[in-house]
C-alpha cells in the first residue's frame, strides 16, 4: 500500500500549483505509480485526493482495478453562499484574526467529531503550508465513460462542501456501475470513532475483494 502526498497540497510534496482544467493531475498520479512499479492498481481518493483520483480515472481508466472515493471533490459543489457561510467565512476570520475559538468554529463546519488532535493538526497546517483553495472543475458528461472498473463512492449527508445526496446521485449519473453510500449524520470529515473506522474499513475491504472489471466481464 502506498499513500501519495498530493502535489501542491502537502508539506511533503512539491509546493506548486497544477493546472486543474487538463489531465495534469491524472498524469502526475499515473507517473507516480509508474515510478513505484505499479501496473494496474486500486485507487482510494479522499476529498481533494478524490478529485485527483477522478482525473486519473479519466486519463488512464484501464490502469484502475478498483476506485474508491470518499467525499470527493470534482463531482458536485455546494452553492457559493452556503459554502461561504458554513466554511469560507469562518476560515477567513481565523486567518485574519486568529484565536482558538475561530479555529474551532471553522473546524466544526468540517469535522463530524471535534477531536483536539485534529484541530491542532489543522492549526499547524494552516500556519505552515499553503492550501490550494481553488475550486476544482466538475466532471462532465462523457468524462468517465471509459471507466469500467468497480467503483465505490461515499458521500456525507451534512457535507458543507459537497452535499452527500447530490454527490451520490451525480456519481451514479457519471459512473453507472458505481456503488454509492450516504454517511448519515456526517460532515465532510467523517467520525473519528473506532466503530465508524472499523465499519468503513470492513466495507472497503469487502469491495476491494470483489472481482475487477476484467473478471466481471468474463462472468
């Protein structure tokens, strides 16, 4: 298993902006997998990483054995004012004026559970590296028609960024073979509880144990 630090979105990767409108992100991910010696592979993308995974799925669909997306960017977007009210404005206030209270207000718009360790991490991240705050373009009709691998998409019911019901519906529209699940009661960052982690891990493991697109076509 490999966990890639997404270029432009991590203190460990190159701090440069990648064109969001073309296949740059998909090409980067596939070239990274080439460097790791991976031919076909399972791909799991979360949030912005979900957008990168979708770009890889568009760029090289035959390289994917399974695709799992957790609250991915690039399928739907909240209305501007709703997203700004729920997350954008609290973030702006924190970055301009600071204070733990403002940080926690921003975190509460994203986290289902308020975990102090994760809030501390967010504080360090906001101070130490540049988040890419651009809004990723949405996948359109035909973009994923060549993707035939088994796909699993999780949406979060109360996601202020990518509303879960709209996200799962859009996923089924663009990827007809996709299995979709709505995480009820969840915000953009799902629960940190051991029970949720165990349940979700078991669901993903069952999905990854299913046959790949080639095997499914032969049945």
